C-alpha cells in the first residue's frame, strides 16, 4: 500500500507519477523555451519534473516540450 499523503508529481518524460524526491525539478524561463534545473526545488515559476538522473526521460521531455533543459 502506498502512502497517499506523499504528494506526487508527474515526470514529463515517461508520464509516471512519483514522489517529488524521486524527480528533478526544472523551471521554465518564460518565453525562452528553456528549462533550468532547480536544485532547491523551490524556485519560483512554472515547474516541470523529470525522473532523477534519467537521461531517457530527459530526452523525451526535450522532444515533447521542444525546449532546452539545462543543468548548469
Ligand atoms: Zn520519467
């Protein structure tokens, strides 16, 4: 049985819902089509989530969003 109190977020790569701890958060820079990695998970703005450390999901996210994802 899963604990329903844990807030889930959906990975935009594989579309699976997971606890926030298992996802990397990215924040979109308006108008730029660039997502910046949000290490704190608290940066303001519209967030997107990708499975932590998953190259596969990141690639899918890039395709789906037609945007750039930056980790620096
Ligand atoms: Zn994923």
